[in-house]
C-alpha cells in the first residue's frame, strides 16, 4: 500500500513537472528588460524567449516576432531549445511508461517486471528534470552576470523572467517524482528477494535456520493436512492400546480354562463310577 502511494505521488509530481517544462519552453518570459539607469521608461517592456521576442506596451498592445533563422541564433539559445524539447519528450515517455508499471493499473498485472517498468519511468523523469535544469540554470547565470557588468549598456540589460522560475520548479518536481518512483521500485525488488516481513524457520517452506530461503528438496505441507494426519495417527495409537488392553484382560480366563485344577468340569474323572 505504501509503495502504491509513493508511485502515485511520484507520478503526479512528474506530471506537474512535465506541464511546467512545457509552459516554460513555449512562453517568451525568459528575459525581461530591466528599467534601470537611463532606461527608466516603463511604457515598453521587451521580453525574450526560446522561440520569439515580444514587446508589451502600456497601451495594451502585445506584439511578438519569432526568430527567422535558427542557424543565426547563438549557440547557447540553440542548445537551450534542444534540451528543453528533449526534456518534454522524455517526460511524456516517462508518463506513458509509469502508467503501465504502477500498481494501481491492470497493465502487466501479475508479472515480475511490472515494478521495473515503473522504475524505468522514474529514471526517465530524473533525466528529463536534469535536462530541463541545465538551460534554466545557464540562462539565469548569464542574465545575472550581464546585469552586473558595467560595460553593458542599461538598455541591453535584462532581468530574470517568470519562465526561469517556472522551469526551475518544474525541473525539481520532475526529479523528485522520478526519485519517488525509483524508490518504490527498489522497495518492491527488496520485498521480492525476501526483504519484507520475516517469519520463523520453516514458514511456509522448511528451509533450515534461515527461515526465508526456499529449499527445492522439500515440499510444501499444508497445516490442515498435517493436523488431519496427526489426528489419524492419534486414533490409530488409541485403537492399538485398546486392543492390547482387551488381549491382556482375556488371557487369565483362557489360562483358567486350560488348567484342570481351576476347571472342575475339565478335570472330572468318570472312571470312578464304572
């Protein structure tokens, strides 16, 4: 029951992490213009993301323009795109695989590899979270580093956008969910190898002093059959003891019958009357 709860918690955390990673990948709120120094005009706000640049005006107008050429982008932006897309794909695969391997589903029920499938989904969640953490951390470092550079003009400085916070939280959730799924898989494997509740020697298979190992040279003996056999043996013993008692009680009577002294009919001499 505890393993099923761990699996459900890990699955939902991984699902939330996947949604957060998808949102942070699509939205353009990675970098937002900093209103400092001479750039104190707040009527226009510039925003940059992985796929587009947007401008928001105080009048309510919101305009976005996608990047025209992928090869013309910087190498760090291209790497961030690739890592975030791979992270989303791995998260979707992890969700599908974990759904098959969890105990609350009927897929592959009764098989020994069911817990391993759930553990595989957990490993995919861990990998997806780690891949999403790399571009978020790198972009955060770059924004903070450029912000404190005096040589960079104030109009070129940016602040941390909301997508960076969302991406960081999503990466943590994905890694936490994957860790819970892996832990539940390890517990199931330990329980399958005798790591669960331990009984005394000979339960249910007589395996010697270890009590947990099954010996192939011994066969399973049902407690009900053992009780029946014991009752039959006891009845046989009682019947034998009753038979021996009856035999001993009838032996003196037979001896008296065979002895002439004790039997006057048998020792009567008819020759005296002739």
